[in-house]
C-alpha cells in the first residue's frame, strides 16, 4: 500500500508535469508543498497509533472559493488576491479529519461565475484532453486536476452545474449533493439559496467516499440538514431490479448532439439490462430554468458580493472619499463577468422591478421544483439525462454571454429544485468526453450512487471510447 508521503510526492510531481510549458493546465493556483509533505510525514508516523480515516494519506485539491487555513482563498479574483482566511471550511476540515491531505487550491471562474474557467483573474484552465478547449466551469480547475491525475478527489462548488458540467467536459465524476446535505460554512457565497459544495472524483467509488466524509449536519451552517448519512460506498452492491428511471423528454431536444444522444441511449439500454424500468417522463417547466436561474443567481450575487468593498479585507484602491474608494476598488477588483452579474442582479432587485423579475422568478422556481416532486412522488426513482448538450468547446467560442449560459441548460434545474445530481462518463465523441447525468429525490444520494456504480461497471471501457 502506498504511504502518505509517497502519495503526496507523486501528486505534486504530476502537478509540476502538467503545469509546465505554454499548454500547461493552470489548474492549481496555490500550493504549500513543504506543509503537505510534513502532513504526510506526520500521518505516516502516527499510522499505527490512531484509527486511520477513510481517506488516510489521500491527496486532494480544493476549489479556491472554499476557505482554507494557510493557503490563499482568492475566488479567482483580483479583489481577494493573496487573501488567507482565518478559518477553514467545514468540508475541508472533515476531509482532513478523514486523513486527506490538501495539496493545492484550484482555479475557477471568478467568484464561480462562469461555465468555462476562462474568467479567472489568474488565467484560464485548459482541458487535459486538448489544451485548446475549455475544461468547463466554474470548477474547471478541480475537474482538470482530477482528470490529469494530480489527485483522485477534489472539492468544487455548484450554483448551476459548476461541478457536473466540468466533470462531463473532463471525463470524470461530479456530484452535487442535496441542498443542506453538505455544510456551506466556509464556501464564499455566490447565490446562497443555490450554492453547494460538491465532489469531483476519478470514479464513482472515490466520489462516494469523499461525499460520505464531508456530509452531515453542521451547527455553523443554518441551512445544513439533520439527516442521517447513508454509507454511499455500500450502494455498489445494490440491485437496480425494479428501479424506475425516468427519461425527461425535454432533455433530449433536436439540437442535442446526436452522438451524445447515442451514448445516453446506450446507457439506458444497460440500465434495462440490469433490471431497471426505463420510462419517458416530462418536466414541462424545464424551458424556464435558464431565465429563472439568471435572475435569481445574479440577484443573490449582487447582495453577497456587496461585502467586497475595500473596507474590511481584500483589495483597497484609494479614491475621492468613501464612495470613490468603493468605485475604484470594485471597478479594479471585479472582472467583466462578475460586474455584469452584479449589475443585472442589482437591477432585478430594484424597487421598480423586484415584483416583475425576482418575485416572478421565485414563483416559477417553485413550479420547476414541483415538476420533480410530482415525478418522484408518482413512483419515478431516478432521472437520467445528458449532462451537457455538447462536448468541450474552444476558448472564446462562446463570446455571447447567453450562449455561454446555455451550457448549463441541463444542470441548473437540480440547483433550483435543491435535489442531488451527478455526472459520470458515458463515452467519447471524437476523442472528447461525454457525460450522463443522474438526478434523485432530495436526500436520495444512496439510490443515485447505486445506479452510478451499476452503470460504471456495465460500461467498463466503453465509458472512455
């Protein structure tokens, strides 16, 4: 068995190898290599004197909008460049308690606002399959790091698909838990009613172990649920016989890449062969998800990001009086995509437009959530869809913001409804990864993992060709 020090050394060596050259991934923004090695050595010395956790000596990476001690938490933004948090996120603390060793903080779209990891103040992350393509976003750094073999597990965050979409683009597994399943304490807020910390992993088993380690109630997060945590890894032995898997027709439009459709249909045939009952179903309000999301998320972002004003922490640019300092700091500190969303969010929350936009969006959000509730209450156990409508796209290919927002068309609904969802590899299109998505009822992660384990085994090498 590989010891902690050897595992950390291999991880750091791999990080150096894929960082080098003009086509380097730029997946990791910061790392304290000497401290990571010291942690590994300490674990090695104490191996026999303590109960080893489920992640004993396992190197992990953490998205740079999740607070860590010692390493900076920049959110990919100039406004927090060099900022080191005085406390650590609960999810990170729980990984450490399970024996994991944080070897780096990963790149992201600034403040997690993006679907390509092109919008980081510290440069874009590249896709390990092709450096001319995006890795997806906003957790593109974590997905690329796992896909490149730096670590087998990474933490990301989700507001509208920011774990699942890059997982699909990078050919790895991405899990968004039920809202409240994992503590958000220490996650820098983007849209508080949507945000969740999630897991990126090399395989379904790794994802199960990592989610089990970080899940559970946290008194430091008022939104975390007091719900029993199943042993997700044990779901590998669960039968799918009699499981009803719904296939929402709205997620298979004519515009869907026909090769991704073919991979999804193959996956559904495997589910049938495993005894599942596969049925076409409908989620009629799906078409409203993107406009609803891009009202609610920017509205909450405009409120949450008001704290970055140059007064308490982070960047401060002198200006003419207090207002001048605010304007100079925020103008210099925030990039164009963050600025766009703050302006949009402030607009929809303003007195003259609140009812017409934000209140109406919240009402439609309820309709979207009810679509899922109705299906699950009627006997559908799980849903299966494509994760993304396309494979990874080239840098700059989606210069129109609306085109970029449509990259999340199959993922935002789970965040709006607060239900768990995950992406796993189901095949390749011209050598590039395609992902399939499983969605479950709230706190139904165990059943979701059972289907994912079964499909991963059934596909075998087909998932990577």
